[in-house]
C-alpha cells in the first residue's frame, strides 16, 4: 500500500496501482487518450506523462506503478509542454478546420482546448486515413479524425473478444483497418458498437437511424451521432432485450430517443456499459411508424342501451368471418413468396444498402391489418374491456378468463396484472412466456432445491470460475454481452466445455465441444456422472452433508457407461470422459444452460440430470461455482418472481396455501374466497380445444407466432369470445383482438426489471408514449378499478412498495434504493441488506436445508426423424433478431443485418437435395409447411436443420411439435422431424447449373 | 579485418579469428578449432558460477546499451518454477552495423555455443535466435549449423550427454527494424505485431510468453565461450589501462568514406585516431574526414576533431558526446552534406517507426519532411527551430528509443554543422562538393 503525493495531495493506493490510479483516486484529472479503464494499458499516446521528483525523465502515469513516497506533479512545466507537443503533433493530421469556434466536439478537442494548443497545421502532412465503412447500416468511420489511440482495437479484442480492428502499416502510414480486406462481415464483426463507445474523436461513430432535428433546425435523416448537437437529456434505462440486463443511457432530443449511449465503464452496471448490437442499435422500434397511437376497437362492436354488443353482421359486411381480416393466415403467408431479400445482402457486398432499401420502408404491419378496426377513445376501450371481462366472469365463471402477461413488462406491471386477475377476476389462469422457455428449469430446480433462479452471478463466471460448462445456450448470439464475458474468461484461462448440437461460436472456442444428437442430453449427462462416480471424483462430503437420495442417482446412472452414452448421443466416449473429469476436477466449475436443455418434452428430466451432476460434484454454493439458467428476456425472471405464473404468488409462494392466500387477499382488499386455491392453467394448457377459457387479456405477447403448432393457435384465438391485446404494435395476435390497447415501450415508462442473476434494476422513463398510447401501469390500474378491484397506486414506486411488503426476499427493495446504481440482487431481506451475489453457501431453501437428487432415465424426443420426415429441426434465435420480431424487425440496423428468414442447412445435405445458398426450400412437418431460403452452414450437423423463430413469413412454429413436458408443460420446440425439399419454380431451375460451383466454394 | 582481407596486425582477433574459413562453419571444423569445449565445461557447472565468471570478465552488452552481461543474467530467478527463455537478438538492423552478420556467416557454432551456455546460466532450456529477415545467407548458415548441432546431440534434450536440455531455434524476422528492440522482438516471436512493450515489467520478470527472459546480442553471446575457456581475468585485461569499465574485444563495422571499410576487431580503448587512419586507411585519396557516427545511426554525430581525440570504448565515446552503440562506424568525408545524411537517417526512422507513440509516429515523419525540404533548398529559418522543437518532443518521452534515435543525429548535426544547414536555407541551393585536394 504505497503512500505518495500527487500535486501536493497525499494518497495511499493499493499495491500495483499506477500513478494515474492514484491521481484519479484524489480526483486529479490527468489527461489520457489511449488509456481507458479496464482496457489493457498500452501507453502509446504519451499524453499522460507526469513529472516524478528525482526522475530526470517524464513518466507515463498510466503505466508506471505508484511507489512509496513518490512525489508526482501532474501539471509540471515539462509535463504540460509534452502534452502540448503531443496534441500539436496529433493536430497536424487532424481536420482542424472542422473544430467549431469556441467549442469542441469530443474528448480530443476538449484536451486541445484545455492545453490551449494552436490549431493551425504547419507540417503539410496529409490527414490520416484508414478503413472506412461507407455503406454500413450503423457504424461509420471518418478516419481523418483518427488519432491512433487504438482504444477501438483493444475494445474489440479485449472487451468483446472479436478482433475485427487492428493497426496496419507503420510510421506515418499506420492506420486502423477493418479485418484483412476492409469487410467487417469477413472479420467477424457483430456490430456491437464497442468501438463507437470508446473512440475519443468520433472517428468511429454510429448513425442515428431516425430523422433528427440538426443544429440548424432542419430535420436530417440518418445523422452521424458525432454531429448530433447537445441532447436535451440522458436517461438511464435497462435494455429491453435479453436477460443480461444491460444498463443503457437513452439520449433524448425533441422528445425522441435519438441515440443509445453506454454508461461509463467504471459504473456499477452488470454490463460494465457494454452492449450488443440490439442494445445499442436496436431500440429505434420505439419510434417506428407502426407504433399504435390510439386505442382500437374491432368494427362490429357498438354501444346500445348502455352496453357494448358485437354485431357479427356488421363485421361480416366487409366480407370477414368472425375475427377475420384482410390478411393471410400465418400458414398461408409462410408458404407464399418472400418479398424480402432471401439472405443478407451484406454477405456479398459490404457496401450494399442499395439493394435493400431502407428497412423502415419495409413496414412490418401491413396497412390492411388495420381495416377491421376503428379508432376509439380510452374510455370506450376501457368500458368495453371491463364489461366483457366481468360478463365472462359472471356468466361463465372466473376460470373462463385467462391472462398472458409479459416478460417484456416491468415487475410492477406484471404484479398489478396478476393482482387484477387473481384479486379482481378470481382466477389463477395467469401465465407468461416463461412457460415456453425456462419453466422446465424452474420445475426441476424447485423439486431439487426449492429455488427458481440462478445461484450465482455473471461476474463470478467471468473472473473466478476455473471451468465453464455451457449447455444448449448460444450465448454469443442470444446473450452477447454475457457471451463476451465468457470469452474473456476463456482468455483469462478458464476451461470451456460446450454441449450443443450446433457448432456455435463458443463451441469453436471451447476446449471440449460435445455435439450430441438433439434431445439426448439425459444420456450425455448420465454418462458423465457415471464416469465421475467410476473415477471417484464426486464430492462425497458435499453429498453427505448437503443432499439426500443420492442412491437414486447412483442407480440411475449405472447403466449409462460412457460407451452407452456415446451410442445414444453420438458424442465419442472419450470426449464424455474428458468433459466429466474436467468438470468434476474444477475446482470451481460454473454451469450455464438455456433453451437447448429446456425446450424438450423431457425438459424437466434433462435439467434434473444436470442438477444431479452439479450436486454430485458440489459445484454450487461457492463463489465461482455458479449455477445459472440463462434467462432469455429482460424480465422473464422478474415476471415469474412477482407471480405471473399459475401456481404461485410473488416469491414462489404457492397459491394452494390458504395462509398465503389470506395474506394476498387481505393486502388487495378482497375476500379470501375470491381467489381459488387451485393452481391455474398454463399457457400451453390454455391454448387447447379442451380448455375452459373463453376470454383472454394479453399484454405484450405474441402467442400466435410463439406457440408451437401455430395453425392451431391461430385457429384457437379466433374462436375466443373476447380478446383484448395490450401492445406496441398490431401484432399477428393483436389483429384478432376485439380491443387493442396501445401501451408504452420500455423507454416510455419507469419500472424495474430482474436480470438473469436476480438483479433488480430500475429503468427510467425517457419520453412520453406516442399519441394517445398510455403507460401500461396506468392501463392496468384503470382497468383494475373498472372491474371493481380497488387499485390506488399513483406510480410504479408505490407498486414496488406493495410488492416488497408481500415478497419476503424483496422486502428491502424500493425504487429509492435502486436509483442510480447497479441494482440489487435479491434476496434483499431488509432496507439495509446489500443483496446477495451468490446463494446456498451453507444450506438450500428446502425444509431440511438439503438438496434432493432425482435419478432420471433417458427418453428419446417425442418425434424422431423417419423416412418421410428425415431431418431433425432445431429452432432458436439469431444475433440480430428477437423472438417474434415485433421489435427487432422494426429496427433499422437489425433488420438491415438480417432481412429475411433462412434455414441453416449442412452443405453436404444441400448437395444431396440439390439446393444452394439462397435457394428456396420447402420445409414441412406433420403439422405444417413453410417456404424459406437456404443458408449453407457447417454449424449444423448433417440431417439437422436450424430455423430461427423470428419470421412471420416463414413461421417455424408452424412445424414444431406441441408435445409437452409432463411437469412444466413446456413444448418440444427443439426437436421435431421435418422434410426438406427444393421449392420448385422457374427461378430455381435457372440456378441449378450454378450449384456445383457454389458447393465447391463452401 | 574480415574476409576476404587479412586482419590488420593491430587487431585482436578473438571473435573474428576464423572469419573466412569455410570449414569453421561445420561442427567438426568448429570442434577442431576448440569449439564446444566451453559448453561442455559449462554444462558441468553451476549456473551461478558461470554468471560469476562472466561478471568477472566485465563483458557488456554489444547490442548498444552496454549493460553488464553477468549482471543481466543474475536477474533471472533460478528455480522459480517458471520456464525461462533466452533470446538471441540477431536482428542486426542498425544502419552501419554488420558485425553480427559476419559472426553468423562464419562462426555459427560460436553463437550456438554461446546461446547454449547462456541458456544454462539463466536456467533456460530454450533459446531463440531471432534473425533479421534480410539475412538470407546467415539464416541458411545458422539453420544448417543448428541442425547439425542438434543431430550430433550437442544441443537438444540431452546436450552433450549432460542430461540437460538446451534447445536452440532460429526464427526469421520479417524485415522490421523495430524488431531489434528487445520487447518488440519478443512480441514478434510470439506472433504479434512487433511493437515495443512498456517497461517495466522488464524481460527478466516477464518477457517472452510472459516468462522470465534474457535477451543478448549475437556478439555478446559469441564472446561467452572464449571467456569460459580463457577465464574472466583474461578478458578483463583487454582494456584501456585507465578505464577498466570496458573490457574485451569489440568488432567495429566501418563504412562510408574510408579507404578500407569492413569489420575490425580491436581491444576496448583503442585510440580512434589510429583506428581511422591506420587500420581503415584514412579518407579516400584527396579527401579529408569531416564527421563520424561511431555507434550506428542512432548515436549523435561527432566531428572528426572529436573523433580523433576519442578512445574506442563505452566511456571514451561518451566523453566526446556520443555513444559506442552497436559500433557501426559511419565515416563521412568533406564531400558529404551533413543535412543530406541526416535527412536520409530521419527518413529511415520515419519508415521504421512502429507507430505506437505519438511523438515517434508523427515526429519522425514531420522531421523527415522538413529535412528533405531543406536539402532540396526549400527550407526556411523557422524550419530549424521546428526541428529542434520536434527533437525535444521526441526525446525521452516514448516507449522505446526509436524516436530518440531519430532526434539524436538531427540535434547533433544541427549543433555541430549549423553552417551547412544555414547555407542551404539562405542560399536556397543544394550542397556543393569541394574540390579534391591534390
């Protein structure tokens, strides 16, 4: 702990700290250009040089360790002279004529002003050059302002671990290059924008995709962010996409969110201010012209004698059947011609926005979809919705109503909505899309450890874990910021084991890649456990002290020798052994999984087997040995936590317990009997012919595209007596609604979200919702009051106070505590409690404090390939899109990157089928058929195909198998049998001759 | 003086004794000449004992900095459980220097032997010889010799039957001057861009692949076997009587306007005047010496008067305001234009700057631009101030000393030959060559 003096101030710093650290600790601003927190120090700009007493030369404060009794002068004559020298040298190749008189535009120009350096260029040296990105949809370069600080190079290499950028050439010819050929696509760019974030001059900047008012008052289409004049305000928000929970700063100008900026890297945020392409460039859907700005009521509804009635005749006058409209069913559209480009044109031409046009013009909601609706007032829609909900409750009983809540909405909104249906309607038919993602994880974790969330934190995986075992999670695409953290962990020296049927990016970086046949995870994991027991690598002390029923597992895994597991899974026995040993030896192994394990008809079994592996090796309850089911949506964890699932209230308190029911009923001011003690229906049970549900309220979900067997779902929703949808856009589901309530996007409301590591974070309102659209909380409050449930809240903060009162592990949570920091990881037991970064260090939250082993037998997936349907279909996400595409397909940058549906097909299979890259194929299953274009990819194994779930015009869920897991009722999205055939048509014929050539190129 | 000429009688040939003898390149030929006796002896010794002998000899780094070799070796913490590495810096790129080239061409086994001894002395099992990309012939010779030595078991897993592993690998550079800087060399060896690293950490703490590393010049390592065989005292005695700090023999590469350019091996402290006129044969007929850059292009220029008064060792060169450097002696006669020579040097540094540090990247380029403008007769008086300003900016402020090296000849040239610069500026004319004095 050296003690030194910086500019006369005495400061003690930790060992290894630099002079710069010491100066920063006492708020002395030493100028830096190449230095950036958390990036490797390269010390190349030489502007931070300071004087140290007794040292004849200036020293680089960023790279020199502070030493005992050092006396540092940061603004000595020599230091200042050097800084002026550095700045004037940099200015010699900088477009100084662009520096605004009396102002500055960036970090560098700020320093020029601070040190009063003349900006006349004397040397006649040319402006700097470098690789430009002239036609890039979002990231642009202006290398004349590059000062070669190389922050971007290191941000790309060391934060995002991608390595697109580098310095080429030497001397004064040195320049920043994009890959070897200037093509970001070839260099593996993911458009995360980390380079934009760190650039001190705006040489690398982004494009603001919407029209903005420029400094001169004119509206400018697609402005460079570096030219954006001062914004009105910056508001801290939480990214609306995945479960990593990145904090982002929204920049508001003219009441429009014009730009996303990173929080400062040293702030306490789960993402250290990093984002992925979606977080930084994918939030412009908020301003999309498709946004619903006024409530809509289906034509045919009218008010007669004080009551709303539906006149089918009037509705049918336009030629539509009940709930019909002038559109194709999803199945019809999926078979149709794709108007959009078949594959990413940027693949072939890095400079080709031209052929694409402006994605904003490819409007996702066709005009005709609005035709069956008329614009209405809020009073009308509220009255109609309240009337129909109470009518159905009173005539058909509360069980005839159900609500789909939203993993995209805040905790407060979700809490109030389940409160409305439980307390106001009297039904537990409350569920949301967790059913389709991690319900089987929750079922297995509840059974084994009575828990429903991750045991640890993301940052321990990054910094502590020795072994990282990832199963069925394409983290670098689905949770890119966490994916980068994992890549950093591997760089640090952690061993990575990936189990995934596809050779995803992490698999390519893994030390061991287990590539099982989809759906055979139980055999794989049992085989690993078999070998661990055979080697005696299990943690006997942990098993004895912390668990019971181990014998059930010992017996269950006995038959699964690595050889037998190899036969079932297709993974070589040797690899299974190596993975097992590596994992068991740890010493700290983190276990991460996602949809690849859960979306199976045996999803609960699969997760249970994984939990057996975790428990048998004691890889839980220690810092570094984390168990993390990676959550898909920004608030899927929170929505479940606040009771948006049919069997529990907040904090997973069972609805079957009368005492707990009493607590909630009394809090809500309703009689206990109002709320049934029976568990409600789940998403997948509601959308069934046999379900009693006649009326539905849907907030921010699009089940018609996200449910398995879309045709069935579409048909089912049309048959409802009443459907109300609260959403941002007229989605595939909303088009069938009686009432459409325009809600608010994430930027338009204040609320809290829970990320995948139990971190509750506060997101602030940046702007008002457009037109007559309202905050979702406001809508729910009014509706609750209208159906007779007293709901007196004026703000989401007040709602959080009620949640905290009824939720033991959130007792210490309040908006005031969450404001301006990294949030709190629950359990937060009281107002002083600091939160919990990892759980289960001494006991599990079960009755006896012990976890339970559940031995599991392997069962094959419900539908396997056969002669008729020889391919195995796998579904999932892409980097640039999100779920049913409601948001991402309305984002300029994201839609430009992935404009249309594709099927990933192994080139060898493609050759057999006689199709090439970009050709259209028909993919069919026993349930449906879609036309889709081929993307040749060796990521998929032979006889397997992968189709992302985001596209209405080729909806993969037309094909998927609705077979359910018996415990969690999660459908088998990940495995079904399909046939792939070349789509016939003249276009395809013409392509045939070029096929051979293309295949040899792959 | 090196092949094809016979050595001058006043030379002390230790390293250059076998230059020109083709047979010395082979293992057998080398053994006949006493080769590998030192290695055999060293492998039976305690590493610290070897270090002590080298310390006693007073051997200092021949790459330019002149750091005591034995002391450098003793920084390597023996038995720390980490792999140690020896790097041999054979990236001889300093303009005017060509001594290592001759060592490798003629006595490759001397270098291999030196590497093996040094590796053993610092607890390393692996030595890398990083050879300059342009050295095609030395590379071939070295690779052949290493293969021969490895096949004969002289080096390898059981070097000379000692049970100790000493591997020597030859790695070819790709033509960057900066890779002769020790940390850039390590980056380059690791497969990275050859940018110098920030020091500390010094190589002895974290060098090649982040492990403790010692890096020595070819000539330094080639001298080690002789020291081991003949003893530290023998080497130490080859010095100027009044300066025991510089010992042994030194190879001088002489080029430029002398009658007999080439490599000369003389004892430390040799009088420069006699060296220039007797050994090198003085200026070309009818010319007079004007200036000397005695230590490779990076050191300050001195006038011939200063040179004539100097002694050829580390301290002797410092005494006249320059440095021994790599002993690449560039001699200029009265026909040479100093501004033009300086401009040429600056151009070299601008081309070779790795482009990390601002001062170097921009400073070398701007300096070159100004100097070339002056040489072309388009300079202004203000340019001279700018040059000095720039030089000040470029000195002592960067990660490595490349920019200092660029500034040194500029500043010394301006100081010692200001009239030549001023003449070009005021007369707006190119340099005129004086007539030959009969």
